[in-house]
C-alpha cells in the first residue's frame, strides 16, 4: 500500500459473486478510481466472501466499515462519484454501516461469553486470500513457527485436546483425541487429510473458508502434521469448487516459496507438503472411509471400521482426517491458548460454529457465532428475521441433518444440547422455511437426493432410499393410505439401524423427524 | 524462511498496510473535499495529513473525505473527531496549518485557536 492511501475498497470475490460479475466490477472500480485521480488514495483489493449470499456482488469500504450489495457495473460510476469524490455513503446500495466482521459477535456482549471476535472467519472478507503477506500480517504462520521452535508434538496435541475443539464436519469427535490416536501409531508414513468434499446441500461454509482464507487451512494441516508425525497432507476437494482449488493451489505455491511449506520449514528438520486431490462429485465421498477409497483410485464406497483411519487409512497407513473448519481453528488456538478458546461457546462445545443460513429469511449467507446460540437468535438477530410468512420448520445440518419445528427454537445449538433432544449439529447448514412449504414435498425432495447419491454398496440404503421416495411420492399425490405411514416409519428405522455407513444411517433423519413433528401433514394427504 | 524473526519482519511491515481494515481508530480527520475545497487546496492539505500519519507513525488516526459543508469561504476545512472528545472544525487549513494542527491537536491534544471554526456538535 502506498502511504497515501486513505481508503480501501474490498471486493468480495467468491464462487457466488463471480457469477454476478464480481471480477468485472473490480476492474471497473479500478478504472473509475483512475479516472477521478483517486488511484493512489483508494486501493481496490480482492477478498473472499464478505458474508451475505443473496445480495449480488458485495463490497466493503474501509476504514468506514460500510458494506454495499447488489452493485452492478453501471452502478460503479455513480458509486465512485458519490462515495469517493463527494465523500458520502452511497445510501442506495448500503446494506450495513458495519461490516459483518464487526457485528457478528458483539451482539452477545451480555452473555456469559464475552466478545472475542471471529475465529475461523476472522480474515475472510478482510484480507486478500491470494496474497500470502496479508495473511502473515494477520499473524499467519506464526503458530506454526512457534510450535516448531518451542513445543513438542505431545504438547501441541495437549493444547488442542485442552481446548475442547470438536470436529466441525458434523460428527463432533474431539479433535485432540483423534490426533493422539494417529500420533500413537508407530507405522510410517502417516498422512493428514483435509476433508473438503463439502457435498451437503445448503452447506457452503468450507468453500467460503477456503476461498477467503486458504492459508489458515494449510497452516492448520501443517500443525497437525507436526503433531502426529506426518509429512504429507492431502486436501480432498469437490471438483465443483473451482475458485477454492485455484486459491489453494496458489496458496500452496506461495507458502512453498517462502519456506512455510515444503522441506526444512522454519529452518527445522520438519518437512510438510500439501497436495490437492480433486473429487468427482460424489456425495458419499464426504464420508471418511469412502473418501479414502476414492483417493486410492477406487470407486468411492465406504469401508468397514475398524480398522479406523488412524491405524489404517490412506494406502493402509495411519491417517488423520479433519474437516476444513476444524483445521481453520487450529492456528488461532495455538496462538491464543486453550483457555481462550474454551471461553467461547458452551461447557460441552467450545469455540464458534460457522453456519450457512438460507431459506425464507431476510439475510442469507455466512455467519460465525459462538456455540450455544439458539435458532431463534440466528433467525431473528443474525438473519434479520423471516422474509415472508411465519416460521414453520428448519433443517439443520443439511439434507442428512434433522428437521426442527418451532418448539426447538430455544434449544442451544451445540453438540451436547442437541444430542439431549435426539438431534445432531451436522455440517452447519441452517435452512429456514415458512408455512408455505409442504412437509411431505420437502421430505420427498430430500429423499430424491439420497436415491441419486446412494453408492449402492448396502441394501438398506440402496433400496431403502428408493422405496421411501416412492411412498412419499404416492402420499404427495394424494394416493397414500394409512399403512404407508407405518411402512415409512419401519423403513426409516431399519435404514438407521442396518445401513453400512453414516450415509444410509442419516438419510432417514429428517423423514423420521417429520413423521413425529408433523403427522397431520401426512394424514391430511391420505385417502380417507 | 529460516526462523520466526524473519516471519515477524514481514508481519510488521504488512501490518501497517492492514491497519485501515483492522486497527482501532481513535482519531478521525475528515477533509471536506467538495469542489470548493479542492479549489482552495484541500487535496494538498489531505496529502500533508496522510504523509504526517505515516511519518509520525500514528496508525490510530485515519483520514476520510466528505463533501462541501456549506462554508465555502472557510475552505479548506477539516473536521477532527477524537474519541470521547467534542468534534472540532478548523477552517482555512493550508499545508502549514495542517502541520501545526497535527503537531498540537492530534499529537498533544491542544486545540489550535488560530484556525478554529467551531466546536461541538
């Protein structure tokens, strides 16, 4: 930055905004600034997702902290004229006078959790993800440097364990414990795998983390590698995530150039390299054993556990697999300590959770909130309330997640509280629906997805999803009979009990929830 | 990268660039950059202030711009917002005046009566 710069315009460039022409808008902003002789004073910088997902191209203006949305190429001319030549907020497109980075957690000052800022998304929408120096400026790679110099691998695992971090992929297994399993195994080489095969419909948090702050994921993986004794990391990423792949590839190259990845990192004898493996778009490959099978070059089918990946994972070697968001939590935990992390969130689930909120709400998009925030707070405080109609139900954790009715609005969203009511937190998608949505049609849609994605290895899942879909279809067309409801229940329960992998075990989740929460919706459609 | 010190060197260099986005800003200087202000030399005033911030290393101070405030004969005008203090408006702030105000008001907290236009909201 030249020292003359007085303002910075950040253009949020992620998978969504690219489709709205974000790159063209960035170019146009630069041209317009130049035209007004403002090139020196106002810097135009590319960044990851700023947050909102249904507001077109989003730009942020610093230091004022304003956020603008739905900006088009034509509008840029007037925007620059008003905002930078005349120097007043451009009211027409102003979404908020405070960027999400500044508001998300401050709303909870009065709770027992004091404001600690964002953890995972701290840099998203703030730094240029393609500039490694900006990441370093935000204390990037410092955690890696510190542990290589001062800590043994046991100490690193202890910090992660003490922090209470649980896996953010959905199952919520304690991360430190998982690391210690792989660390204990004598066999080498060991592998670190980052599960970035985010296939859950409605979930796109991992994509936005990778697009907004790729180095944070790499640093977390390298720290994990040091802790468990691995020298190779793989990122298994969805092929559709083009921008994430590009940015990760650039990040790896830049980090290698500076000696932050590769051989003899920080002048020590620790080597760690990261490779990218692109998935071919199969939903089941997000399941860790299917992911391993796919990485080995076979058809992506799950395999039996035990042996667990910690003992016999990729190429039958000890392997530690974590989700993108889990890895993104590691460097901040090392830098700030386990106690710091524990302060945020609830007793059983420390830290924050990144959610993608969508559906019938005013502001859909990406948010990061402390664990234990309730659904009501997410809908009415963060998402700005319902966009139309009244709240009817919500599906958390994506299609394989659970369906919740209004009586669950005040249940704290964390691993333990949800377990107590028989639910799980899942991947982080929060789909909110109003009374115009038919429960039966919605569940039918979800089931259709599972029919399509089932890998076919085990009968309960392959046949169960298909039959469930057929029965649901029949009911939705008004041709169902009373005993069809019983069949659905039996089918769902059997799939849960007898499917081979979490895919088939969780496929009937929402179906079973809907049968107990909204029985009248089914009954109304039956032949009387 | 041979050691942590090298990393910290990059960090500290870049951190200044990121200050606009991350820092806490205690002092905000608003330069009126309407047509009248620009004609009277507000741009030069602004550049002087920006140079001073860099030179004196006061990253908690930011400069932004605004339009004409309606007192064109007083241009170049600047408004000074300091945390927990009443806003102060200075008039006829040329480069020399800007240096004086920066030295006295921003660094030491003394109001420069010579250029004072108004005080309070």
